[in-house]
C-alpha cells in the first residue's frame, strides 16, 4: 500500500528552477530517503505534500487524500519537520510544545517528555535565546510527540551535533520497527544509508533514480584487475582485499559509497 503517492508533479519557477514530472511512492512501513543538494527540489516537493503549494501539474496524495484539497485533515495525521523552522520566538520551548500539543489535541498521553529526555533538552528558555541545535531539537520533539504514523522530515538533523544525530538515527530505526511511514529529505549520506529502505536522488528538479541502497551499490560496482610481480604476492593481495587470484593477476570488486554514487549522478557539476 502506497501511503505517500506523488504522480508527475511539476512546478516551474522559470530559469530552469522548480520540479519537473516528479513521481515518488512510499509504502506503509517504509523509510524513503530523498537525496539532493540545496535547490534541487526536495523542499518544493515536500511543500506540495504538506498542502502549502497547489500543484500546477500532476498530483500528490497521502493515504489516498489529495494533499491540497484535504490539507487540514492530512496535516493533523503527520509529523513534520520543515527545512527552516519558524517559531514564536517570545515563547519558551515548553510553551511552544504545549501550544502544538493542544493544536493537535494530543492529550496527556503524548511522548513530549520522552523526546525531551532522549535529546537532552530543557525547554524552559525563550526560543529566541536558543542555539540552532536546540531549536532543531524543539522541532523534532514537536514532530514526534503525538506519535504520528506518517512522518515527513526535511533536513531533520540540521544543526545537531554528532551524538544527537546518532540519537535521531536510532529514533528513526525504532519508528520503522513500529511500522511508521517516513519520508526523509537529507544531504547527510550516513543518515540516509543507515535509515532508508529506498532512495530517490533529485537533480535540478528531476528525479534521476529511485532504488535501494544495495541496488545502487551493485549498479555502480567497480571491478579492477591488478598485476603483481609473483603468484605469491598476488595470493597475499587477494587475501587482503577479498580478490580472485589467477597467476600474477588479482581481480577485485569494489562497491562504492553512497556519497560517491551521488557524485556520479551529479558529475561533479554544481547544481545547488
């Protein structure tokens, strides 16, 4: 079952900017990674899913509901972290979270305290005095505390230190085990590799590939043959690098990292 369904979504801004014929399906219980640099079209796609932008062409649905026509109903069911989080700066973090909780009618049985403890966040200070990392934590707590079945996360670990990034990755793994459906937009390769079932890479507003990490690695596998001075050196080399020895020659197969695969699609050109 496709929980998130984007079909031929197009939004042109001129000068080659926008998104063009983007189609993405995210199944129930799947973590889908949306990978691309700033300006590639990730956030524009997500804003359509959130019902912030009306499609010019194509459509997008969540649980069978039109994201534009039924945006209020859909937003109540989601956990959402925007790429740029806007707060009521004069509120404290606690006041903001209570406000969000009341808006969603989350009731007393919510995960606010659990999330605050997980990310070591004291929300009593004014938001305007918080660091970027603290504000990001507030956004994470707000997205997860009502225990939604669907999460749309746009650069969710921006500003977090490595320890908190790891805590977030652990949280995503836990939510996945519960059967949550997650769309994760990121340019953090380790984050995507460790959490996502499938990955879509977007370049200049066009989706260039959608596949599992393993399939992408297999597709971009490289094979090298090395000639050594003697069969003994070749045999030792083959053991060290898991190669296949044939006389003085050793054949070694190498799977590329997700970052290298990503750069292959971008060809080293600047597309941000």
